[in-house]
C-alpha cells in the first residue's frame, strides 16, 4: 500500500466553520424569536445528525459483519462521520430541556384527561424517557470507541486479531443498533403524536439512516479519491458499489414507506389515519406528494442505469440530493405536529440545516487531520483495492 | 423392480458420460483453442488478443475471474435493456390486469375502497414488474449469450472443454474472425505462454441449417413431457390427494358453515339469531299491515318515472303479476282456470285508486291474492305501480298522447 497522508485543503475547514458559525447565529436568533419552533427545528437537525452519525457506525460494523472488502479502503470515512456520536451526546442535552415544548404527553394535565395516554404511561414518562436516552447513548458511545480504537491501533500494529475482535463486536452491535435506532425513532419522533402508533416506524427511520449514511460516505469517498487523497487503485468499480447501495436503500426506503402507508390506508382505522391526514392538510398535501418524487422516484430513475452508478460527477450530485431528501423526509415526519396548517420553511430552518452540514464537515476535518484516511493496517485492504466488478 | 430400473438408468447415464465424442467432425475449422496454466497468463493473453484487434474470441475459465471483462475489452451487455423493457411491460400489464379485474370484469366493494385504487394495486404491480424482469433477464441471457436457437456449440465434448471446466484456462479465437490467420494465431498463443493449442472442427450437425430445437423428436419429447406433467398433476391433486389436508381444495375449513352444528355455542346451533328488533336492509316492516285503505292513500310514489324504472317495473310485473293478472293487466293470466279470475286492472275502481292503494294491495294482499312483500322489494313495488299506470294509460290513450309521442 503506497499511501501517503496529505492534509485536507483549507477550504474544507473554512466551509465547515463558516456554515457552523452562520448556523449557530441563526439558531440563537431562532431560539430568541420563537422557542417552540426552534425546538422542533432542533429536533429535526438532531435526528438528521443521528442518521449520519449512528448510520455511519452501522456501516463500519456492517463491513466487519459481512466481510466486505470493497469498502475497506473507504472505512475511515464512515469512522470519521461516526465521530458525530460524542458530539450528539452533548447536543441531546438542550433537547431534553425542550421536552415540554416538543411533547404534549409530558404535560401533567394531558395525562390526567387522557385514558389512552395513561395506559401508555408506564413506557411514555419523562423519567424512563431520559433513562432510555442515556442507555442508547451508552451503547453507541461504547461501540464507537471500541470500533475506532481497534481500527486505529491496527494502523501501527497491523494485527489481524483486531479485525477478528471487531467482527465479534459487529455481530453484537448489529442487534443493538436495530434496537437502539428503533427506540430513538419511536421516542423522539413517533411520540410527537402520542396516540398514533406504527410498528414499522423504527424500520422506516432505519432505512433513512442507511440511505443518508451511504450517500454521505459516497460523497466523501468520491471527492477525496478524485482529488488524490486515497489511492490511485480505487476506481469506478468501487464507486459502483456506492451507487448500487444508494440505489438499494432508496428502494428499501420506498418499500418500507409504502408498506406503512398501505396498511394504514387499507385498515382505515381513525387511530392510525389521523397521522396521514395531518400530512394531507393544506400545503402538506403537496409536500407529501413531493416526498414520493424527491425521495424515491427521481433518484430511482437517475440511478437505475448502470452507467450512472459509475460516473463520479453524477454520484456526488446524487449524494447531495440524498442528503436533501433525508432532510425532507425527517421534516415530513416531525414538523406537521408544529406547522398544522401547512409547511413553512424560513431562515430558522435554514440555519439549523447549515449548522448540521457545518458540524459534519468540521467533525470530519478534525478527525481527518489526525488519522490516516485509509486503514493502512487492515488485512482486507489489499483485496479491497483489487476489487473488480467483473 | 423400481430399484433395478433406477440402477439401469444410472448405469446408462454413466456410460453416456464416459463415452468419447464419437460424433463425426467435419473438415471445417471452428477455431483455434489454447490452454493456459495460470489465471494471470489467461488475463494477459486475453488482453493481448483484444489488443491485436481480434473480435470473435472467447475465454473459458473454471471459475468467474474479476477483471476479465476489462482485459477482453467487453462492452457492457445489452441484457439490461431487455430486462428494462420487459419490466416496464410487466408493470403496465399488471396495472391493466388489476384495473380490468377489479373495476370492469368483477367490480366488488372491498373495505369501502374504490373499485380501482392505486395503493391496493402497487404490490401486484411490483410483482408483475419483477416477474417479467426476471423472465426477460433469463431469456435475454439465453438468446444474447447462448444464442438460443443453437443449442450445441462445437466446443462441447472436446478435450479442450474438459480441461477448462476442471483446472485449466482456455482461450478460443473463431476461424471466421476477419484477422484470423492460422500461423499468426498459433504464434500469438505460444508467445503468451499457452502450453497446448488445439484445432476445433465443426460437427456435421452444427453445419446444417436445421437447428435441433425445431427437431421433430425434440419437440415431441417436450410436448409429451408437458402432457405427462399435466396428467400427473391432475391425478395427484384431484384423485390421490383429494381428501388430504392441506391439498383438499379447501373443502374442510376451520369455520362454521351455515345451517350446521357447532359445539362452540351452548345451544349447538352454528348460526346465530339476530338481535331482537333487527331489520334487514330493504325489508322495513310495513306500517299499514291490515289497516283500512284510508291511511294508505297518503303514500305517494317516491320513484320518478324514467325509462329504466318502467323497464324494471315491466320485468317485475311480468314475473310476479302476469301469471294471474295477465301481461296487460286484464285478468287473463296463465293461471286463469286454476284460480278465481282476478278483476281487470283497467276497471274504474283501480283507475281511481291512488298509488298508495295499489302499494297496499301488493304489500298486504287482498282477497285471494297473498302478500308479495317477501318477493318484491319496496322499490320494485313502486316501479311495478308506474308500469301499471302506463298500462292503464295505454288503454285510455287520448289524441294528445299520440301527438306528444311523435
């Protein structure tokens, strides 16, 4: 492996800090102007960052679990992105102070007059909620530090035993990831409408996390490699895999989203339909139809031909598209509870979006400054570099 | 008996397997085949051959080799287009099928949904798309790569094929390639490290125009297999497994049939009694049962006269009323000698009756006439009344009616 570490160009750091700074100013303004709206926007941004951070850690684990080699040269990218997890553990704290604004079920007078909520109270109460958040973060942080430690130690020791240990860890994390991501989705987003329930909601959010994690990883991988930061031996064959996985999770999301919708539509029970009806009121109707096109149909048609999965320029553009589509999807899940009459997108929402993107770039840059961009000590690296489609 | 037959079959298969390729080969050269020892040699050899400008050549390896497509300079295959086209066709056909079945051929209300609803059809549309895409991909591969009507390559049963399907790597340049010159090709092979070069000749049968797929024997075997399969399936499902759960065509189901016994309920009756006071749809109790005519006269016909209503009235009248009253209401029906003759519907009394009175007679019965409430639903009774009025008018038509109908 002929890897020589090069520092990222300063423009990356400037862009990250710029977005982060403007975002932060707008966020502070947003909280000063309308606290409740700011908290909903904050939740929206937080869920997006969870998607990218925890989804990237899942990609790292997935590579170990299935023994993939094509992604080994790019694993560091997902590792850097998963460094959002410690940041998220701090970002979640303000959100806990906004629970009264976000969740109607936390109000004692609601609980008193609502027999349905009373029957859900053993799970849905503030204390247990915070305990769950703590447990979920404990799991994420523990596995994050274990995976990262093993991977970075291997750069120097080149010890294959570390890979074997990570494989065992990944098998455990695969199960815990599904459980924790479902708990996160149900707690933070489904409980916004605490009468509503969908057993598919956890899978719905899960499909979105991998959708956006593959997209962000693909964006970084193609950009870094096209500018010569990784290896000359990485080529279209590797890009194709990113394109194929983006395409696959695009279809998977559509499959899950449609399954959830169809069951609600078919059963036609008022306890379930009101959630969809909220998203069909006023301008939300256009937003919902737009979701089908933005999130599924347009990327599906663009990514369908094989040739578009190997074109680096198109792939990065589609990755940006996927990021926007995931923001769009989470907005659809969270915001109708606040904007009941129709969707609104103002400077406040834009500020939170900028902050999220800026934070991802900054975290990536800080991590990339210290650590090799390619896991040079990984025993699978050589076969990963040699990967050929046919 | 069966075991002997199976042994014989296995033996004949073994014999067939070990038989040398005795079929007569013609003098026409199919191509030159080279054998290599290592995967690296075959990849460089393939790149060499492609680089020299040969187009009609192929590589045979015991396992799929990464990087071979690039080395051979292959373009991406056309199978994807076939799959895409048939996938779209499958999608359209599935949608068309659902639409036709659920809203044209057999419209049925399910769960209060529209006859044709997109969410309900998506799963079938998806299945149709996937099914035809899959079939198209297999057929596309068979036709584009295996050149389907041809089912036998001259390479089959040669020494070369035996080697490349076990432990060696082979490359064949076809003799009909534009650049094919025997000596050049041999030189190219040997310089690339080939340890053996073989000539492959066409079989006599390969040269004929007739492809074996249209062979009479082949086709009759296919048909015979199909017929045999159909017969065996029929006998198995309809005779052998007829009463065996779960192949019993769902005769036996875990449910209570109407009019049958059930141990589940204390009174052992499978059917439940309706709740007291239950009224079936369209069977509202008649409020004027046995009442004097006066209160009935208040009822007026709720149906507007239209061609459809009159035709319905005529149809019902001909079924239920005409046996006694006759097709024209004159009391000369087909039952005239077996029952007391009913009065004509054209007499002054009936002409003067309000609609409600006729309704009362149909519903309640009168003299010998029984109640028709069970046979004729309310709306049909009113339709019949419209028709009776039309009959009456036809007997007493004025001149104005004639001019109007012009």
